[in-house]
């Protein structure tokens, strides 16, 4: 049912039985949203569009004035003009008729006096009753569709309800997944009408509504038909359906996230490198995404630090999954104590690091702007591998990267960007090397602790500046004499050969190894 009144339907009303359309027959299907009695020659802001205008023409007696009046109505997109012929306007000039025909604005004339007030009351009552009936049917439909979501086992039932209710083709375009069409053979009609909608601006036979889940686009539902124009009521039905669909999908995803325990052992084995190749191959082939056996993989770890507030992470995981999938990634998620481990496949294959950074930043902003504002998270990305069988190596490097970023969060998210720091971490894992570094630098650390001598800082800056004294002094914001004094003190404590290769390289690494504490403690074990 169309809850609108068109110009053609006016002739079914009592007061229009003897009325006549003398111009603008092309607009006979124009929609009427309100009725306005207008006797002023200047319209201004008196009408907003789609009004049926009633006039006796008391100020429109000249041809030029009536022509200008019609031009204003055309600009305002009025539905139609009704003129009572008689004392003020005896006939409509040809120029006015020609203008109305060019712009498809119907001109309806009454050849006798008619009660404008009664016409206004009758049409307004009709419009109000239509709106009330539309709201009533919308409410009934909303209740039906919401009840349906509690009984069904697949979202296709919701779209089937929409299809049967409107008797119109339906398409569900899902980001990164195969689209669903009801009925299934209408693909070509969809393509043609969507092309007109997007490129030619013709949308009367096509409409779409975006499915939003956790502030991100999940897809869109489209309705389309070649047989009739989509009306306002059908657009509202589409909107109510998409709202119910979004709620159903969110609820389903939430339940799936909570119940996704069956694959936990497989994912753990995949990360440890103990799973058989045939098992993980079969698992990937069952996922419904193309090319999973021939794309890059990496492991991303989120360390969730201790917080006073307990969090339900299921919605957070849903949001993260949606973010990555919208950027061309396929995600497998494993939750451990205070840690989320993502195994991520890149099915696009280009600009991978910028897309990863964009996802990480979006998730970080989500934490800031939602209920996870107090959640303290450190993110690390392991080495990007070209084979899904090497995921365990990416996992190992992600864990090392996490150790580094836990103590230097300003550093890059990526293992590949932390060459020196990764080397330092491996040094810290070797007790003999660390004992050697601490023993060698101990005189400088002890001197700084007792005298605030800044010898460690000076030594590091001196080596970074390739042992150039002028540049070192500028970097430290000290005069050259002060630098000479500090360098002399350093030589007296550790000797003068620290600038000679290869000892110089070893000293630089020992400085880093003793300044940062990347090594892990037993309570922080990742295993």
C-alpha cells in the first residue's frame, strides 16, 4: 500500500468532480504532502514543496504576475496549482500553460466557486489518516520482525520476510563475503538498477540501507524493482528491517564469539608450530574466504595490562574483527589471560603495513571513545610471513616485540622496524653477555649515581655523533669544556679504547642493553 496522495487521486473527491486539468499532465502523479491556500503574488518561504496550491488569483490578474507566480511554484517544487476561474482570473494565458507543460506542473481549474476550506479540511484529514495508518502498520511490522529474530537460526529469514512483505527483490551485500539475493536469479536487474542509482541519479526503482554493527559498516540491504516506484512507506520498512537485522547479527556474532572454543586447541597448536600441515590446510579451506592458502600471515598481540575494572571483551573482539575484515584481512582470535592473540591473513596483498596501522589506530580510538576508555593495551606485530605454515615464527617475533614495546611503548608496532632493540633483547636473554655489559659499564653508572655526572648520557651521545666533539656538545646543550671534562672522566673509568672498532659497537649495544629492561619475568610468561 502507498501511504501518499497523488494529484490524479484528487478527482475521486467530491469537490473535484467538475475540475479540469488544463496543463502539466506529465505531473499528474506528483505527490501531495499538504494543501495551502495562497493569495499572495510573492511566495517567499510560505511553501516547502509538494503542496497543492489553491488560489482565486486576487493578486494574479495580469499575465506577467501569474507567470511569475507559476515560476515561483516550479522553483519550490509544488505538487499542483488549482485556480478558481471567475472574477479575478477568467482564463489561463497560453504562456502560463506552456510553462506548466514544460515543467510538468499540473494546473487544475474550477469553473465554479468551490469551498477552499472544505477542500483543505478533507485532504488534510485524508493525509493525516494515511500517516496514522502508516505508523500503525510500521509498528506492527517492527513487532513482527523483532519477534522473528528471536526464533530464526539464520539472517536469511529476516530478508525473506522483507521480500514477501514488499513483494520486491532484495539483496544483502556483505563486506568481504558472498552476496545474498532473494530471489536468486535477479542479479542482472540489481546491477542495472544500481548502476542507474549510483551513476545517473535515478533512484526511484532502487534503494539501499547500510547495516552498521559496532559503529562500522557490515554491509547493506538493497530493495529494487522495475515494476513500480519505491515509496516512502517501503523505505521505512527497509529501515526497520535493517535495524532488526543489525541487532540479530550482533547478537549472533556475540554468541559465536563466546562459544568459539572448539577451535582453541587448533589455534594454540598453530601458534606453537605443532599442528600437522593437513589439519591447518583443511581448517583454512573450511573458512569461506578465498586464497587463504596463498597469502601473507602475521600474528598481532594485544597485552591487556592489569586494571581495577573487569571488562567483557566480547564486544571489543567483535569490533576488532570487523575493523580488520573491512581492511581486507581475515582474523582468527585466541584469548588468553590478559592477552588477545590475532592470527591474521592478508587477502589483498598490498600496502599491508599502512592498513595494519589504520586498524590499530581505529581500535585504539574505539577504546578511548567507548566503555573501554580505562583499558590499558600494548600492541605488537610479529614478522610478516608468506606461508601460513610459518605462523609460529610470526608468533615468536610478536612476543619479542611485545616485550620491547611494554618497556618502550613509543617504538614501532612492527618486529621488522626494531632491529637494534631485537638484538638487545636477545642479549638480555643471555646472562653471560649481560654480566659482561654490567661489569664493563658499572663504574660509569656508579659515578652517575653518586655525583649526578651524566657520564652514561654523554658516552651514548658521543658515540651516536661519531665521536665528533662539537656535534656532541650541541646535542647535549653543554659547552665544549664541560664535554672534555666528562670524556676525560669516562676514559679514567673504562679506558680510552672504547672508540675503536669493534669495541665501539659492543659498547653501544651494552649501553642499550643496560638502559632498557626488555627481559621477561616469570609472572609475565607468555606461555
